[in-house]
């Protein structure tokens, strides 16, 4: 039996999306909490396995896989059902485009190391930092709302890779008090996802350290 161990941080949105994917696949996995606040991702032991020093990292029978989108792609190839990324070329491109609006455009501008740089190195105060955070979510959500389609999920009739990315970003948007009135499709899709146990069990509140 394959051993799966996820090294993650409970509030990391990239980790959140991988937990969702693992749960949607119905896989058993262990978790190792890596505190980003305490800087554990920069420890020598962690960097030896993951030279980038980020979470998440999925260790498969001792072999590490880094980067959330690469992990989800590996999961889809190793455990094809249920599919999170369509096989056919055009549906695959649509699904990945929706996912990348979040994973490539919103999230990298708003992750912890960027926020720390804004405050520590550029001298932004808390209010200015939060304006930065909200600006990039709004810009991305404006596009994603128009791209959302009319299915129950971003993945259509069943959740897919784009839904794995959306739900953590909606969690972040609410944490930073981003108004969501302009995004009725995204709000409805998020609500549909959160009715599913796979999403509930992946939520930061469900896995946060005691």
C-alpha cells in the first residue's frame, strides 16, 4: 500500500487545496504540521526534502512532491477516479485556466512571504497591506465570476481542480473582509462545495492544531 504523508500548514491555501484533492480521492494520508509562523519550513531538515521551503509537500513512499498543482496532477494520474482534471483537451484547458486564475495570479501575490516583505522591507502598515491583499482577490474574482459557467461546481456537475483552488481563496477573502456581493456564482459554488465532507474535513478549522 502506498504511504502518503502531507506536510502542510493548516491555514495555507495551497495546502488546503491539496487536502481537498486527497479527500475527494478518498485517500488515507498522514499529516505533519509545518508552522509557517514559527519558520519551520526553513529548517535544515525540511529544506533537505524541499529546497524551496514551501508547503505543501506530499511524501509518497519516501519521495517528495512539491507545489500544490503538481501534487494534484500526480494524484489525478495515480488515482484517476474521481477525475479532478479532465482528460479531453478543451475541457482540460478550461479547468486549468480557472484554477490558474487563483493558483498563478491571486495566490502568489498574497502569500505569507509577500505580505511579510510588504511590511518588513517596504514599510507598509497593516491597512495598506490589507488593501493590497483585497485588490488582487477582487481582480481575480472579477475574471473568475465571468468564467464560472452555469454548473453546480466550477468543475461542472462534480468538483474538480478549480473548485479545490476556489474554496481556500474564498476562505481567505472572508478572512480579509473582501465584499462578495459581486460574485454570486462563486459564492454559490463555494456553498455547494462546503456541503461535501471532502471539503469540510479539509477546512483549516478541522485540522488546526489544538
